[in-house]
C-alpha cells in the first residue's frame, strides 16, 4: 500500500503540473481580454501556494486516512497567514483516493467557536 504522505506528495506535484498546463492554455484568452496588470481571473499566486504545501499530520486506519496540509505561502490570506486544509482519503487498491477536502474555517480560523456562523464549532468548512 502506498504511504499516505507519498500519495499526497504525488497529488500536489501532479496538481502543480496541471495548474501550469492550464495557465499556459489560458494565456491567449487572457492576452485577448485582460490588460497585463489586471489580476482578475489570473490565478496569481496559485503556483506559489501549491508549492508551499506541507503535511502537518496523518491519521490512518484500515478504512480511511485524514491528512492535514498547511499552505505556508497563501496569497489569499493577508499578512502571510498559513492556511490549512483537511483531506479525507479512502483506500483504492494499492493507493488512495481523495474523498473530501475541507478548509479551515475562515471566520474563527479553526478555533472551533460554537458561535461561529460558518463552522458552528466544527473547525472545518
């Protein structure tokens, strides 16, 4: 069985390649419709964000794995705050498949405040 960390590394490497391919294929469209300085719909910072990801924790059983990832370079969060995502994986032969992805609650920053209007104390959204 493939190690969960190895699967996640493989996933993010492939995701970076796919993002590079997509950005290259969208370049003619962007040149036609957007001024060079316009960042709307540009996906600016996406590659840097994906390249900064690290595994924080892995919890594994026979039927699933839960992986917490941290994005250290996240242009979507001001002041270089880190961003966490939780991946739930299920076994698939000798490897894994991603079953769901949740992001750390943007309102309470994953503190799990029961009065939080987004996560209602669940930490994730």
